[in-house]
């Protein structure tokens, strides 16, 4: 939970991190500590608050945005930071895929790699759906549970603290120190196809439990449309292998394609698409950054083989920043 500090103490800590020019303005204008927040641009205040939270060793902070109040770790310099600065996370994913898929009906949304809930929570808030949110990291899972409670979604979102994988097993899970969305399974049965570029060999490693999705959701009633999002930092092929029956039922699959993390996990493009042949159409999209211009609203879906061909070409670039999302469909007009 958020450690309680007085407004005065927080303001003093923020002031300590201001530039000399910023502190001079505070002194010149005689700005009271309690009013400091009202005299800083939002982006600067947000950056200072996050940095101050780290300096004060806060275990968590809460920020408000379009999806409501969200709690996360101040050490997360990617996901929580972006929500704090912009008030949203992957808005195109919500508007172009999830909102379209569930615009007229109830349904099921399965979020594999749910993190702290910034995809599952707005999906459940905006639509009459049932959501299953899987997150294996215990710290992220704790935030996920609290964010579901904070947004009064306990009846719609079922959090599961487990990894989706090909078999029932225990896995080594390497933790990124500053991007809590970049934790990765460290496989023992395959060799990396590319050298580490992000000091992964120095990451803290914990043990997590894993089960096939076909086992995890075997007893659940899954209404259609069924939309599944998978973002597991390179272990996606192992998720697919444990979800062959579920993939047959899935109307729309949203999956991150990252050549670097796939290669780190020992997989290539052919491994990635091996179990996805039931899908006939799709899009290649960038939800988090602009590295291609395709959108569901401005282009026709591509045939499956054309998606694979484009991914083969893209996979030649193993830069960690080269990633995007593949949206796969059984019917070409599903998102119309």
C-alpha cells in the first residue's frame, strides 16, 4: 500500500529535485510548499513525484487517468510512468480492437501477461464482458488485484497468479529492474538465438508456476466473441502450444511480435506461427509506438500468409525496440 507522507514532506522532497532555476523561482515567488504542485507543468510534476517516490523508498504509488485510479511501483519507468504522464496505455488497442470486438454484445476477454491491469481494466469497465487476467509475477499480481478492487471490477475480472505455458511446470522468471512489463521466462530447453543486449544475465530470477491455458480455463464458460491478448516477452510459442483447443475457439488474437525477445527465448518466426494456422486474416499494428502505418480503420486485413511473410522480413532486425502487435482473425469482417 501507499506509504503515507505529509503533503509538506512530499513537497520538500520534490523541491530538493528541482533544478537550481526551479528552486530560485520557488524562492522568488514565495510559493508555499503545499502549493508547489500547482506551479509546475504536469509532466514535470509527474517526473518529480516518481523520482521522489523512489528516493523515499515508497513501495507503491497511485495515479489517476482515463482508466481510473491505478497503483503500481515507482521503479517501473515504462508502464506506470506512461500512465502517469498520459493518463492512458495503448489507447489504440482499446479503440481499434477491444471496443470494436465488444461493441454490440457480451463476450470474453483473456489477457495473458496482464501486468497491473491497464488493458483488462478499461476493457472490463467499458463492456459487459467477463475477463480473465493472468499475471505470473507476484508483485505485479498484487497491483493487479488492488487495481481491480480500486475500480470496483471484482465481479468482472478474475485475476490468476500463474504463467501460461506448454506444460505444467516450474519456470525461472527473470525480472527487469526498471520495466515491470519486461519480465521474461528463462527457458532451459532451448538456447538463445541472439546474444543479450539488455544485461538479462544479471537479472534477479524467481520461480513461478506454469500451466497450459487449456488446463487453466478448462472448466470456465467462455462466451463469444472471445478475444485473447498475449504479451509474454518471447515465450508466446510455448503459450500457443498449451492453448491449442482454446485457440480454436478464439475469434480474435492480439499478440506481440518481438524478434529480439523471441530469439532470446530460442524461437524464430516459424515457431511463432506454427500453432496459429486456424486464423486466416490479420493486421500488423503498433499500439505503443509508431513503427508502421497500418490500422484497422484504414486498411483491409491481410491474408495469413502475407502476415507471416512480413514478419519474416521484420525478424531480420533483432533490435529490442523493434516490436509490434499482430492481430489475427478467423473472419475478415470481425472488426468492421
